[in-house]
C-alpha cells in the first residue's frame, strides 16, 4: 500500500461503512487463523490492518483502510459467511465475534481506553522512525494488546501449530493483528454497528456487500 494507490470510493452509506469496518474485524480474525496455522500471512491484508491501527486520526473514513475496498477483501469474503452466503470457518467466526465482545468491554473501561491511546501515540513515533510493519513496531503493538486487552477475563485463545505459535515474533504478530481487530471493531461501533443488527438486519449487510463488489 503506497501513496500512489488509487482511491476507489466505496458507496458512502452507513451500511457500507459498517460493512467495511466489520470486514476489518473479520480480516483480523482470518489472518490470526492463517498465521497460527501456517506462520505466513497475506502481505496486503496484513499491512492494511497495521496501518489502520497506527492511523488513529485519519483524514477520512476511506483513509483508514487505504482507500480501496480490496484492501479488506479477505474480511469482506468472511462476511459472506456471516450473512450465510458461503461456508463459514467456525474458528475465524469465533475470533471475529470475540473481538466484538472485547471491544464492548474496552468501551466500558475509560482508563484502559486512555492507556491504549497513549501507547498508540508513542508507537506512531516508532513507526515514523522505522516503518509501520518493522518488527520493533509490531512488538510494541503486541505488548500494548497484552498489557491492556489481554487483562480482561474474556480472552481469545488462538488455535494453531504450537511450534509456530511459540516461534520468534509470532506471539507479537498475533497480538498486533488482534489489536487491529479491536481498532476496526471500535470503528464499526462508531459507524452505528451493533451485534443485534447482524441477526436482524442481515439483508442490509448483504446489500452493502453487493455494492462493495
């Protein structure tokens, strides 16, 4: 994702914004699963999440995900399973809905929200010195997740290859992605997203997915 990436304006409706934000949540869930099982991750999807986490004051809604819905394509594909159009990966869905639950707990904890904001401000300085996906930045993002979100009694237990999950930088990468999922979950809530809508307003989500192509 570079400065020359063309901006493709997605439909600017509440439903489209909610779908894109929710796609970020489930993209994080999908990448955590992929990382835990294979040790690899899709570069474009990964960079989109990390950049979004670091950009806490974006110029526009589109800027959060790099301006092109295809940057969230992995997450949009998972949403097709959420609305019942595709076969669901139950592990990915569990991660995604757990992220939404953790987001709600975070919203109710002003002190933790403030701490996380302060940490992200410091990490932004790191990213400017190195680059957004440098391992020092990823380590700091992972530590921020571990010392805030991970302190809740409700936790996400990641399944995968134990040897991979214990390898160098793997825990930090997984936690950095989970933090990105929380960032998009907060964005989803800010755009009017609610869990009950996923049950009772699936038709609106399906329509938004159709518009996003």
